[in-house]
């Protein structure tokens, strides 16, 4: 059997690169990639989070996922560009059109990333990678990194080694030299809380994690620990699977029959919405990385906050807990008539449920799945939370509300 050759193709600072390329092609002199710039929320209201940043913006310690308001405090001269998803879909489709010329097996991992199976192809894989990279630059006006490895995990890790506009390999014999010296938080699926747990026991590099006893890591961190131990050793066997999922986000909202005037009522409404969103995300076997909450007061004034979480989730309780935090941060105490939650940057959950990585609770995961089965068979209200009894609030709020404007944003291989 031939050794597997997997490419991970990743657009460098995708949203910002696509904005810059589009503007340059339409006569703009200043290249957003050459100045402190971000793609993010409303510049005047300073809502939303940083979705992409230029290399000069990194010098101000601006990070993806932080609030636009915070980024502007770090760099008052920062250029803020609102996202244009229709434009990004066109750019993404153009990239995938080129990739389709090189392999019949391509998995759209996100709007700006893909896995390409190059196993058993005639041409040299390094030459092909360079050809793809240069064609994207010349024909489309932006750059990509290409990682090459024997599986999706190592190909993705390789593409992140050094940016931009680079090609890297990471095969099994290169793991010790190229991957093990990296900080443990650079390993795929190691978030901030997991990093803290590992650091607390003297595990600071990927190599430190890889060299732990397998039984020890399992006894300590259970299934998620075993997963990241496998990743640290380059073990990952999922297939490159073609997909056509183009869901941007999943969300639900409700206009209440009464003005919501206290946190207890608001929390119950948020929980009821979270119940529906959690079920729907799990039903399509996906997870989300960004949770957003929007409120509308009695005077029809709307405002919203959103947060990027470390590990993609489909857990009802995680969606609810995040929504509560966002609500507490922004509610001004006035009566509310409309509340909504959405989850975006969706990713395929095609080979393992990882949504509880940071606070892994096997009982909670099992409970979610069991309740979903009961509700599917006997109806939504067959299993409800006791807090809704005699509350006057529907225990499950929402229906189908999916956006399909552009391909899924993802974080699961």
C-alpha cells in the first residue's frame, strides 16, 4: 500500500487577504496586508470580534477572537473592515476550483482551508504543492500555506509551522525534530485550559506530552487526554471526506409574550433557546466555535455580543453557559422583548466528539445524546428541565434557522 500523502491548504489571514486582493484588483493603492488592519465588527459601535488581522496588526498584540473595541485600544489607527461573506465565498470557490484540478478527493475543512488527498498521484507531491501555491498567488492574488503529511493532523500542523506563503512537510520521521519542541498549546485541540492543566504538571512542549505514559494520561484526562496524546505522537486516521455542507451558522430567537425584566427570566429564555440549538448542531454532527447573543429592548433597540470559545462545542450546557456570560456583560437592566442566540464557525464532527475537551464530562455528553434520542422519538417536550415547570416559558424555543451564505467555518479535522 502506498504511503498516504495529505495536503492541508490554508489561506494566509483569509478574510483580510481576500479583502486586500479584491481592493487591489479594483484600483485601491493601499494594501490592507501592509498596514495595521483587521476584519471585524461594526467600526462605529465597536461591536464584534477580530476575525482576521494583518501581520503589522500582530505587532500590537492584536489576536483573533478579541473584541474590536480592545483591538482599537491597542492601536487607535487600526483600519477596521467589516466582513463581506459573499465576497469570501467567491474567493473560496475560486481556490477550490484550482484544487479540484489536482485531486478528486478534497475535503472542505472551512471557508479558507481544505484537505487534499494526493496519494497515488503521478507527479511529485512537492512540485505539485509549489505549483498550487504559485497559481493561487498569480491567478487569485492571495497566498496560501501548504502542509504535507501522512494524515490530516500532521498536514495541518505542518501548514502552521511558519507563515505566510510557505510549504512544509511533517512526516513521522520529522515529528521529533519539527513538532515536539513546539509549545504544547500549539498542538491541535489544546486550548487555554488544557494548557494550564498540562503546565501544572510540568508539560510545556508537545514532546513532553508525547513522552507521557499512555495509561497515565488516560487516567488523568480520560478520553480527551488520550486524544491529545495521540496527536502529540502524530496518530490520526480520519479520511479525507468530500462534503457539501455550506451552513454558516445555526441560530434561534424569540419575541417574548411579556417584557423580560430580570436575570432569572432571561436565563430561562436563553436556556430554552440553547436547548434547540444544541439539538440541531448535534443532529447535523457538527460543532461551533463562536457563540453570539443578541438582545432587543422595549424600544426596539438591538445590541449583541459574541465570543470565540477555545474548543468547538455542540453541548447544550456549554452554549447556555457562554450565552449567560455574554448576557451578563451587555444587559443594561432595561426590559427586553426579544432574545436570540447563534453559533457559528461550524465544523464537522466526523470522527470524534471533541466538544467537551476543556471541561470534559462524559456523563454530560451521554446525557445530551440520550435526551436527543428520547425527544426525537417521543417529542420535544417529553424531557424538559424542572426549572421550566410553572414558569410560563416554553422549555424549548426555536425551529429551523440556518444560514447558507458561505461554507462552514471549522475547527475539527
